[in-house]
C-alpha cells in the first residue's frame, strides 16, 4: 500500500514527543500491509469526520486517513481523540 502525507499531518507529527513520533512511524510501516489492519484497529469514523478512517498508534493516539485509490491512502491527522472533534 502506498502512503501519502498531508502537510498538516507532518506538522502534527513533528509536535509529538520523539518516542511517540518513532512509534507512529513503526505503526505506519505496519499499516502498509493489509494483514496488520486488525492489529491496528483500522475502522471507519463517525460523526463530523465520518467519511474518513482511523487506526491506533497507542491507547491514546490515532491516525486519521482517507483512501485515495486502490492501494493508496493519505494520512490526514494524528493525535488523541480531540482530533475527532
């Protein structure tokens, strides 16, 4: 799977603590293989951002993404559950 990043995602990622940045990059690599989606808890979102999807980085932080085409996604946001608001 190909992964693209929005400038907003990259800015949000840089603001995170270094250890969380590293864990996020590990999770993104896992995300590239569809077999890991259940482990990462990939799910369709609800509410205001219901057209997007998310996956877990840790118990608190999530990545929000959207499917662009077959086999390609774009990462939109990262953060705790407040990004869903």
